[in-house]
C-alpha cells in the first residue's frame, strides 16, 4: 500500500483520493489498516503546515478532521480485525474543557483511539469539571483525556483534576491532557498524569494505561 500517497491525499484535502485508497485497503489489504493511521497523522501535519503558512483556512482544518473521521469509519471493521483480542476492553472519555469550544484536535485524538479499537465516550466541548466527573462516574471510565487550546483552558484543566480529587476518585482514573494550552513543562501544574503533543503519542499512553 502506498502510504505516502495517502498522506499526500489527506494533506491535499483530496477526499475522493483518500476514500479510494481507504476502500482499496478494506477490499484488498486489510492488514495494513493500522499502518494507514500513521499516514493520516502525516497528512494532518501537512494540513497544519499549510494552515500556518496561510494556504489553508479554518474551514480547511475542520474539513480535514471530517475526512479523517469518515475514513476511520470505513476502516473500522479492518482495524477491529487488526486489534481483535489486543485492544483493552476499557473506556476512554474525551472532551474539551470548560470555556473552550475548539474541538478539531480532540476529534483527531478520538478518531485515532477509535481506530485502535478503544471505546471512546465523547462528551463534546465546553464541559465543566462537575459534568466531566459525573460522566466519568456514570460511565465508569478508566482514562479521561482533556483537550484545550485557549490559555484559559489550562485553568479549567486544573479545576477538573481538582474535582476528581474532591469527588474522592482521583486514584481510580488516569488523566491525560493535550492541546496547545499546555506544554511538556506546564502540564504538571494541572496535576494530570500525562501530557502528549501528538494524538498518536497520546493514544499510545492511553493504551499503555488500559492494558
Ligand atoms: C480553528 C480555530 C478556531 C475555530 C474552532 C473550530 C473548532 N471546531 O474547533 C473557531 C473559529 C470556532 C475559533 C473560535 C475562537 N478562537 Co480559535 N483558533 C482556531 C485556530 C485557527 C486553529 C486551532 C486548531 O484547530 N488547530 C488544529 C488542531 C489539530 O490543533 P490542536 O487543537 O492544537 O490539536 C493538536 C494537538 O494539540 C493535539 N491535541 C489536542 N487536544 C489533545 C488532547 C490530548 C489528550 C492529546 C494527547 C493531544 C491533543 O492533537 C492535535 C493534532 O496534532 C487557532 C490558531 C492556531 N494557529 O492554532 C485559533 C486560536 C486557538 N483561537 C483563539 C481564540 C482567541 C479564539 C476565540 C476566543 C476568538 C473570539 N474572539 O471569538 C474563539 C474562542 C471560542 C471559545 N470559547 O473557545 C486563539 C487562542 C489564544 C489563547 N492562547 O488563548 C488562537 C491561538 C488564535 C490566536 N492566535 O489568537 N477558533
């Protein structure tokens, strides 16, 4: 399978080409389904670079996220075969924290986790600490992934981690955070267990915790 072609098609926002390659994988090369997730990541990096150089706009970012979600939906059966008996039967809850409506990065992480056979509960955006804790208890999740890009989101992350402590269940869940409001150095201020820059790295950490 030509993964370079797939990465380039994602970067070029060439949806017909992406879907044709994905269809080809499903029909004739199912074992390479997982490998294709790496090509998606590479393609999204091209999208990010073109956005930074003003070649792409916000609508293009949103479209890229949608194409990736649609492609993962088509690949899901093949991915499930690849991860049969390997994916941990535990849940990850994901959301964007209170005050922040940005969800493109969150949706990419969700697509990658989903593609790796993990059950993901997506709470959406702008979720308060109380709502996140309540949902984590109700859904009995093992890992909570928090996303945020606004500087303010870091405060929300701190309050969310505190809310887990106040509810007495901090030791029952692992919390990973990401998004441009935090860095390798600042994430520790939030009290989260881990931080990752890339969604693939984040997915690796979640899977490691769940295994
Ligand atoms: C797209 C966008 C929007 C869209 C959001 C659409 C959507 N559905 O998300 C819209 C137009 C709605 C928007 C609104 C606003 N925005 Co805006 N927006 C952006 C923009 C251009 C891109 C953000 C983005 O999606 N990047 C692409 C994704 C893929 O990157 P990402 O989110 O960082 O995610 C990656 C990683 O961080 C990681 N990741 C993300 N989450 C997680 C979680 C985990 C657990 C892990 C492991 C990894 C991970 O994975 C992703 C892939 O690599 C940025 C500027 C920029 N260049 O970043 C401004 C920006 C973030 N916005 C900004 C602002 C100020 C706003 C507004 C307040 C504007 C306004 N005055 O109304 C509102 C905020 C509304 C709100 N309350 O949230 C500022 C934030 C400043 C700050 N530091 O606080 C920025 C930086 C622009 C700027 N330079 O001023 N915005």
